[in-house]
C-alpha cells in the first residue's frame, strides 16, 4: 500500500489527491484493528497492549506516507506558471487544499496511534525497571509518562478514546505510587540519624551520629533481582520525581538537631569526625570528656581557661568543614547541583546559628579587644570560599564576613544595650542609698582652673542656690554640695566612662556610644517620674532626693557637653548631639517635684495651725492647752520637714525651711493682731506660747553643723519677735522704733487691746500719731 501511494505521488497533485482516498481507507483499517483489539479485551487492556504493539509497524508506515505527502503537497502548491490557464490554476489549488485537509486528518489519526504505542512502551519500561530495581530509569519513565498523560489530558488534538485513556492512567498511577514508595523506603534505610534524646536516656549524651548506607539491599521484587541499590541512584530517582527537596529539608533539620546545633552550642568541646567507605559512611559528633560530668551531662562548672574568639571560630569552622565535606562526598557524591539544593535549607540557618551562638557572644566588651577580629575575618572569609567551592552556596556569599567586619558596630550596639539594661536596673531598684557629692570631688573640665574655688550662691538662692549647677565668681560651672542617690551617681559615672571610650573609637562606634550615653539620661527622664510616681507623691525623702538627682544630672549634662562636644566632633568627623538641650529639661523636672513637695509641707503646716481656734482666751487652761498642742504640732511638722530636706544643698535647705517658718510666724502674728482685748494674764500666756514656738527655730537653720541666721530667711521673724516683746512691755516704753516691721496703725491697735482706756493710753496714742 505504501509503495502504491508513493508511486502515485510522482504523478503530481492530481495523482496524490486520487491516492489519498486509498490512504484514508488504509488508515481507517489500521485504526479499526487497534481499537478492535482494545475493545475486544477492554477488561484486560494492560495485556492487550502487548498485542497492539505488533501493529506499530503499520502505524510507522502510515506516518512515513503522510510525511511524504506533506512534502509533495507543499512543493506543488506554489505560485502557478505564466502559461497555465485560469481553470487549471483553480483546479490545482482546489486539489491542493483538499489534499492538505486529507493529510491533516490522516496525521491526527496517526498521532492517536503513536500516543497509544508510546504509552505502552513507557509502561513496559517503568514496569521492567521497577522489577529490576533500576529506580533511576524507572523514575525517568514515570516522569515521561506523566508528561504524556498531561498532554493527552490537556490537548484536544490528541483524540484518544476516554475509556482507553482511563485504563492507561490507572495503570500508570499504580506503578508510580509503587515506585515512590520503594524509593522512599530505600532512602529511609539509607540515611539514618541517631536521636540525641534517645542517647541521653542511655547516659551517653555526648554521642551524635549520622549513618549512610551507600549500597542498599534491594526490595523484594517479582524478578527476584538481588543487585544492590546505590544510594546515589535513589537520590537521582527522588530528584526526577520532584520529591528531592522534601527529603533534603528533612535531612537538614535532622543534621542540625544531631550535629550542627550541639556543635554551635559547644564549638570548642564538640568534635566532628567522618568515616567513608564504599558501603557505609558515618559522621559522628562528640563532646570531649572534660565537658561531660559523671552523670553524662554537660559540666557547666568545668574549670577551663576561656578561649579567644579566634580559637572558638577556628574550632567551629574545622568541625563544620568536616560535616559539609561528609554531606558533599558521602551523600551526594560531590554533586554540586544537589549541594546547592541542600544549601537552600542549611546555609541561611547555619549563618544565623554561627552569628547568634558564636560571633555575637564573642563581641568584646572593650575597644581594646576589637583588633582580634581582624584574624577572625580572615578565617570566616576562607570558610565562605570553602562552602562556595563545595556548592553549598550557588554564588559568593559574605554574610559572616560582613558581620565580622562590622564588629565595631556590633560592639557599640551591644554596649548601648548593656548600658540601657544596667541603667534600667539601677533606676527601678528600691535601694535609695545616698552619697554626698561636692564640686571638688566631681569630675569636671574646670578643676584645673578653679584651684579650690568654693561654690557661690546667688543672692536669692537661685539656680545655683537651689541645688542646680551655678556660676561662681570665677565664671565657672560649679555644683553645691548635697546628697544624691548612689544610683544616679553611678549613672553619671557610666556616661563619663562611655564617652571616654567613644573618643578613642572608630567614627561609627563613637556615634553609637555617644547615643548610648545620652540614652542613660533619656531613660531617667522617661522612667523615674512614671515608675516612681507614687513614691514621689507620698515619700518626701524620695522626692527631695529626686530633685537633687535632677539638678545633679543637669549639672553633669553641662560638664559633659563642655568636655566632649569638640572631642566627639573630631572622633566622628561630624557634629554629634551632646547634652546641653537636656539641662533645662532636668531642671524643670526637678523644680516641679520640689515645688510639689513644698506645697504639701505648707498644707501640713496649715492643717496643724488650723487646730488653733483663735488666740483669745488663752488665760483659760483648756484654751491654753489646745493652742499649745496645736503649736507643738506645727513645730513637729517643721522639724520633720527640716530632717527630710537636710539632703538639699545648704542654700536651698535654708530657703525652703524659711518658707515654712515664714508661713507659721505670719499666721501666728496675724492671729494675735486680730485680738481686740488682751487681758494682762492673757498676754503672759501669749508670750509663753510664742516663746515655745520660737525656741526650736534656731535649730531648724543649722545645716551640715553650721548655723545660719534665721532672720535672713524668715522676714516674719522680726515682727514675731517684736510682738512677743511688745506683749510684755510697759506702756511708756512703747515706741515705733521698738516695733520694727509694724505700722503705726498696728501699734496703736495693740495698745488699745492691751491697755485700759486711761489718760496715759490716750497720750501715748497721740504721741504715736504725731511721731
């Protein structure tokens, strides 16, 4: 038949067209044979495929004929010659189009037959490879079958009968599942990890092992093949079946659990050794005996000299190389492609582990130790080149190298974090021990110029007098002596030390350290007023110390700015914000707490004085006792406040106590002045009461063992003392000069209250009126 058709092709388009009918009939005949065979044995189609394979020769013949026809038709459908008639041209083109349609139809039929034949061949190949234990070839056949099935399922041009396709697909799926199960079982037998937890139960927690069986006993098959299966072939099959990455992820996780995590935790005491042969391969990790106690646990108290960062990194890299070499050679046979796929699961986690477990803890705590990391950088760079050559990373990597090269940045960041943590612990502690600070003992850039200059207070006890930094006669910043919290003094010392380190550091480190020193002050402002809010309102001693702490910090903010602003600018090559802007913030914070404390003390004084229901009638015992008790309460309040405020600088203490005493004496004086009639006996009692109030006052104005004149800080003391004297004076001795601080009207009022209306009193009043 084929020879007849080819001979007809030589006759041109007309001959070819005539022969196509015979070709179509022959195609239908072969197709009918194939489908008839399938339909006749539909229930046992897998066996029937062996018979349909015998028809492949007819199918191949038809394919060759169709190919020849396509070439002829293509050659004879070109442009007609100039001598051809119009009718001939139309007939030729029509015939050519008809021939093309017939050829396309024939090609579709042949495609169906070829698809069936190819599916049969692949199924036979998969089945025989499985039986022989040739899993790499079986995986390739399975993958090819999957592609073929997808093409038949998705392309409408391949018109395989649906029932026939369902039988093909079901047989393929059965074989594919069988293949995957066998490969998975072989992989499980070939790659084994010893569980460290299980080993711990056996009192040998130091042993960790990976075992590879590189020549596996075959799984029983119908063919009875006993040829060993290479682990590499199993891996190739997994890669072909798209199940490789799942297995690699499992291997990576177990590798970290068994070897890498213990190694990262104990880089200098965990040794890794590998042994590789043609059949078996072992990777073992073991803690050195010195690192394991008698119970088989890690000995945290082992006396061992601390290792340097370089020694630690060197030991770690040596062990990691052993492990990576083992995986590359024993498991993957140095297949760089497989190593790169493994690297996706191992390298990012390994980098994070090295940084977190080894490099970050090795970051030094002082700038002098940073130079050792130059050698660490060299070691790390060599390791990154090693993993590149092994294929664990697909391209050059520098994550570890970048971390080590930026060690000064990490050092500064660690230092900054440590500073904040230490400062927080200081500020949140309930230990409020105090220390006396004095300008001469405090670090200052001005000590060389002062030469023993004493702090000078402003006339009104202003900024310097109220405990803050003041400007003395020499024009230099000074600080009056006072009590501050030990924690605050420690905070300031930390700031000075940190800035000293910053001056000698790299620009990046210097900026970080300067910011860390500033963090200390910012943390105080943010934390103390909120965390200790209740104590600031209810604990007067705490409030007084807090005020001093704020002024002390403001003072040192000025000193730090003068000392370090130019040095930091030189160290960093740019302007660095220092602490001058914090000065008014600290002063405002301290003064607000101070003002609130004074207001609370004045309220307590006012409450005590409120128990005095006027000063009249004190000649009566009950009244006298009531007033005396109220005044004693006032004295107690004053003495209590003075004891608390003794922590203030001298001038601030005297000024603050004076404010309270002023309020008391003014209130008592005005109370006596309101009396309209004072009997002789009553005047004696008033003098006694006023004396009992005045007696303790000198002691209130003693600070640091040095007394101060009370009248300087209590203007009302002059009137109070004059009133006390007046109550015991004879009428003739009374003059305006004897009553300093009193107006003529007030003196005349007192005379009318104390003395009876006699010519002598009238004369005295006239005398005062004319004075």
